[in-house]
C-alpha cells in the first residue's frame, strides 16, 4: 500500500441515515450494505432514487467535498476525496493579454457572473499561474470559456505521488469535474473537458468514470493504446515515447532547483506553504522507466487499464476527437478508437495527415469550437466563435509560426439559431477525413487540406483489400510471379538515426512550421529492399490499416523490421505515407483480435519465438492507419 493514503476503520467512525424513499424490509428496517475505504463509503442494495445522508457520531451531516469553494479566478487548490490537494488555476477570458491586439472585444461573463467552463487536466505544468505549460487554455478563453487548469497528483504543486494514469488519477478527474460544476460561477453547473496530447488522453481516462456533471469531452491528438505508441510492433519507442516518460519522471520529483517542475519551485520560494507541503510524497512516485522495462510484453491486467480502446465504450457524453495519421508523438493508431465509442451516439471524429499540432488546423478548429459551444456553453456558435474567427491569423502565427492562415467559412456558424445550429451539427457524419493537409488553398505548407470526405463509421463502409506481390527487380505485382529472394545487410550507420533535427514546435527550423526541413533519404544500396507498383491507372484512396507479409531468413535469431509505404510521383518526388514495425520474435498474431486488413500481434511473452536457423519464416508487419489519395500515374512503394 502506498504511503500517504488515508486509511482506517472508516465504517467505525461513521453512521448512516436513510430517508423515507429507501427500500425497506417487511419489518420496516432499511435493507442495504455499506463499507468504508480510503475516505469513501460504498453502498449497495438501495432502491432506485433512494436518498442517503452521511453523518458523524454526533448526528451532524458530513458535507460533500463537491461543495468546497475554489477560486473563481486565479491560483488555488482543490481537495479530492482522499484529501489530496491538487493545484489549479482558473483562467478567464479577461486574462487574454491585451498586448496581442485582439481584433474584437474579449467575451464577458453572462448575467450573474457565470461562464461556460472547461477543464484542462494533465501532469504538465497546467496550473502555472502565468500560463499553462503545453496547454491551450488561451484558445478556450478566446471562445468565451473559463478554463480550470489542473495539475495531476504528484506533479507541480499538487500533492500525492505520480504514476501513469493510475486509478486514483481517474477518480481525481471525477472529483475535479464535480467540484468545479458545483461552483456558483459555472454556467449550467455542467463542465466540459478539452486539451491536446496529455490533456486530451486524460479526458478518456476521466470520462470513463461517468461524472454526472460532465457535459462533453473534446480530446485532441491522443492514443488508442499505450502499447501502440510505447512498443510499436514489440519494439521500444526510444524516440518520443521513452523520452516523454523520462520527462515525466523528472517532473514528478520534489520541486527543487534541479528536479520537479520549475514553476512549483518558484511558488515555494514565493511562500506557497501548501505547495511546499505537497512535495512530501513526490519522492514516492512509481519508477516509471522500470515499469516500462518490466512490462515489455502484453499482460492484459496491466496493459488493458492503460489502453483507451478497452474502456471508451463506457463514455456516455458527447465526444469530439481529432488526431493525425502521422503524429510524430502519439503515433498513427488513434483512429482505432472510433469504433469503440459505443456508449454515446453523439460522437464526431476528424482524421488527417500532419503533425501533433494539426488537430488544431483551421477546418478542425472550426468544428471543435462549434462542438464546445453547442454541447458545453449551449450557445450559438456564431457568438462564441466570433473572436477566434477574427483572430485566426494571430492564432496560427503564434501556435505554428505560419502567417496568413484564416479560418474557413463554417456552415454551423452561419446558422441564426441555437436549435438550427445544433440540428445541423448533429446531422454531420461521424467520420471526417481531411486529405493532403498542407496542399490546400494558400501557400505551400499551410494547414489546409486539398479535399475532404465524410463517412458513417470507421472502418469506412465499402472498404476492400488490395494486394500486391513482391517480385523480381523490385516490383510489386498484381499476382504472384514465381519464387525468389532479395538480400540486404543491416547497417545501423547507413542513415542518421533521425530524419529531422529541428525542435518540436514553432520557430526557426521547428517541426510545426509550414515546411519543416526533413532529411528523409533513401537507404544506401544493399542496406534495405524496396518494391514498387507499376503506375496507377486511376486515383486510389486508402483509408485504414494494412500489412506487409514477408518471408524472412536471417543470420540473427531476432531482427527488428520496419516497412515504409510511400507514393512516388511521375516526376520522381516521393511522399511518405506510413510505417509499420515488428520485432521478428514477436511475430505471432492474436487470432481473436486480428481482422483481414488489421492484423494484431499477440505480444505475449509466451508467444515469443526466435527465428529458426537457416530457413525462411513468415512474418507479418502490421501497418499503422493511413488516409491518403494516390494519384493516377504515381507508384506505390
């Protein structure tokens, strides 16, 4: 048991009273059972709509933690059910910096001082008073929302100890939602959740707990499973994923000049005693890097609670979700989530090519704003989205360093009534795919798609598989052309370890700029094999997953394989589309989970099998999802 949990003989210190609406036995005595644990009481056996009160030994009713008062503006703390204090900062539209020169007036609170309210929740420095670290509260403020930025337990100035999406974090999220919703300044006494990346993923974990006052969630750039990002194909992702885990370990340390989140150390230096006291358990954070190394194979009891595809079916509120096929941080497996959101009929998804930040591209931004106005603010999008529409060029210059980007016309925002806008939005197809982002209207590299299409579900109805067979001389053919083998010698120094050397983000050489400078070079001869189709006779659109099935013989009993799919245009230019990976000794497929176009690796330790010596063995390389239009005359490589 982790130190710091408030445990004890809770049931011995509490008493229960039951109102007259409760179920009773024939003798009139109430019939239910209750037990206490960690400052919680679990009650079963009540009739529907029965009411209970929790009282102390003196018969005094114990107030709900959800009735606590938190600041209506600025920095403070929120107490969860186990007594942990989470650092928060309430940011209002009036906090928008005046020096940026907004083109229209800042939204004001409604009568009574109420704001539609959103929660942004992660282990980043969201509660940092000047501005959230890696947060997007400023965008929601510009849409007229108050934003409550919350640091997860064990990070920043929040109490407790950190672990990666443990159950306590999910329950904390529940408590945050219910506490904020009960504040007098919250419109409708319902709140939404919004955020990107860490702040998007946390919404999935929290919403599965079904807080009654959660209005909607809007996660951007998220994962479908921890495994598909951390161990793609059974290979540890030592690029972004493992580096991100190292950063979380550092951020979870007690705040000091050399560890923890720097803003928390500054708070302590400025006299924040609560922040100082909250560092007590930070040193008890779970060894996240050790946990990653230990769990290098699929163990359902460990992996499934960390895999949103296993629990998003519990989410019962409206959902707007956007992610990218080629996200350099969370990976290209997010679209797998769409078919698992079975708990709500109000769900909309946008998928596009692009980087981690492209879930905020103009077309997606419009729909994101519409969704939050309709389902959280319960207001006409034309009202709430007016400032962001006018400030579009400023937003994209600031967020991506790309000038001249405006939000396109939006039919939902052109609706004159709330009911009309809501009906129009609910009539939208659930699945929206944006193609060729960066090649639409405007200058090259601006975040605008060439075209888009919409579908009733994902995987897309009418999808069928197309196979090509590897042949001699590097060809991909419509049918098998005989026997043969191609050889190559793996050379880890054949190419640089990275094909991009700039920083993630905007600024000179940044990855999120219009035309980042990739050094994507072909492998030197003899260090890989490649195959290419004949020129396509017609445009071919691919939406979904796939695989490369190869027969492998190796001088090593184990090899890591990567398959890369690209489009080679008639002029010789090549466009990256997608990757797939597999560690050869992890090649066994999970027959129960696999589908014809989506093979799923077992990744269980019991299924590990080295390659046999001296003979060919079939290996399937699952390809991550793509949404790409291959043009007539191009070749698929």
